[in-house]
C-alpha cells in the first residue's frame, strides 16, 4: 500500500500535430494500409521512432473520435488513455504505452474492432483481435466470511494508491508482443481510466512488480488459489496489494478470468479487457444485478440497453455510477442496484492495505572487498522494489546492475570513496548508501 499526497514511486522487478493516414507511413510494407482488424495481422512501419503515437494508431481507431483524459511518463514509457466515441455513440477506449525507443503497445476497445496493437522498435506491427468472452459466466471465488458494506458512501478525498504486481507466463508475453512492461502498464491504466470515467478520484492503481515464468496455467480456480506460489519470488520483492496473473489460452480454461471477490488475487487472459473486470471483483463488485451474488445490493455493473459497464457485459470503460451518463444521455448505473463507484470508494482502504507501506530507503550494508590488482567486489542488501542499482564514485557512474553484488574493474588505483543507490521503475532513485573507501589489491 502507498498512501500518497503527491509523489508516488513505481517500480518493477525482473527484467530484465495532424493524424496522418498510416497508408502513407508504411513505405515498403506487407500491407499498404492497415487491414480490416477481423483477424491477426502483421505489417512493417519504416522509421517507427520518427512517427508520432497518433500516426501509429490513427487508422486503427477510425472513424471513432479519441478523447484523451490521461497522460503520464513512467520511466522510459509514456502512458496515455481516453475514450473512443463511435459514430453510433458507442463508447470504447484507447490506452497507449510508448517506449522511448519508438515501440508502441495500444489496447483498442471499439465496437467490432477491439484488440491489441503492438509495434516494436524495428517497426514490426501486429494486431490481435480481442477474444469474445462471456463475462456473465461464474468467475469469482469467495475468500472467506465478509461483512456487508451498506454503510454511507465514503466522502473522503484523501488519495490512495493500490500497488499491483502482475505475473506473466512466457506464452502470454509472446501474445502481447514481447514488451511485458508496456502491457502491464496498459492493463493497469485500463482500470485507472475506468475509475476516472466513473468519477472515482481518490484511488488509483500503480504497477510495482512484473515477473515472467515459463509455464502457462489455465484459467481456473486452482490457478487463482496457487498464484502466490506461482509468482512467489516477484511477490516477495515487490510487496504488492493486488496480485494478478496473466496467461495465454489453455485447453483447460473455464472462463476468461477468475478473481477473488473482495480479495487481492485475480487471473485473466493476455488479450482483451478481462483484467479490469477481475480487478472489479477484487474491489467488491459482481456482475449484473439479476445475477446476484454481491453482499451489497448496489455492488453490480449495469446495462442500460445501449451501454454495458465493466462488471455487467464489459463493453465500455466505465464502472457503474448512476451519476454518469453515456453518449446517449442514459445513466450508467442505478442508485439502488448498480453503483460500483460507491463500491470502489468504500473499499479503497482495504485494497491499499494488503501490504505495508514501502518508502524508498538507501541500500543498507554497502561494502567493498578488493578482488585483484585491477578489480573490486561491491555488495549490499536488497532494497524492496528496486529494479536495479548504480554504484557511483563521486559524480562518476561506475556500474549499473540488477544484482546486489558485482565485481568490477571500473575502479581507480588510488583509494577512492564509493556509494550505491537503488533505481526504481519510474527512474526515481533512493538516497545514497553509506560511503566506502576502497581500491584494488
């Protein structure tokens, strides 16, 4: 949990203008223009780093109108999101994550053409349509006795951050284009967009850890139960509030995802909008009111006949709220039976309190041992959530490493002082460690 009044530190573990027609940008491509996104497609974009993000996705969202509502820089990535308004007044969404090297991950939610658009730094583009999932199927597991939350709606505006760890199978990483960090950021932002759209302003999700494993697991209750064991190493280091698993298609799948009802764990398919739906179960929401199952009468999604919200149909980027209307001027909730905005507000403290508050600290126990006539071994204690570490000699960077021990020849012959700092996913650095004086043997 991180309770914030301003700066929020985000980390990850284990890693390692005009809108122009895309047809005019592709040059020597496998397609002269983006194909109809009815199935998986591939093509090449030349000089991808020189293109604007808008140029890369423009033809894929047309004729919808994009209304961006969020933009932030996290480490080497720029994360943006907003709603897509279709000619028929349907409301979808667009979440883009652009790396400094030019690569793009874009989650497109648009009537009849939803999917994942990825373009790597070499210009290789791929579009994978979202699978058709039945979000009315049972997909929740109760975590034990729960207490009804029909108390008056929370009115606190104190901001809270829910720290999220996401683990992936190797085949899921392949399915999302290879850049697991970008995909994880996009999934987290899809929830944050839903919260903004639903006027939930005092809570947001932040990515604090990512881990990749080789085995792919099925979408079933047993996988959800075993999630802390499956991703034990990443969870131990990242210390998250919510634990999420992402897997690719498996013959033993029983649903598009599974989530703990009013809990902290969920699993979902790599492609599509299941992630935000399962997180909604963690918050305390169930499906449509007619399906039942919630401990509070209002903890459901909503279908107004034109638009379905995230928990009930999952075809638009909204959690139900009777105070919000769609493009047809129809309410997206019911004060008595569908108010997920209230559910989120009333469960903010719980969701952000599964793990202790983590404040970046200087790495402890920094030490040096002369290794040879030209090298020194440095070591220090692990700092939770740090992505990597930097060893400095004054203002000179000596080493940049993911390890907590390194032997280096980038040292001078004379006695010099050194220190180490921890570096987090968003580029933030910890205070410096204790100083050590050392030289080679």
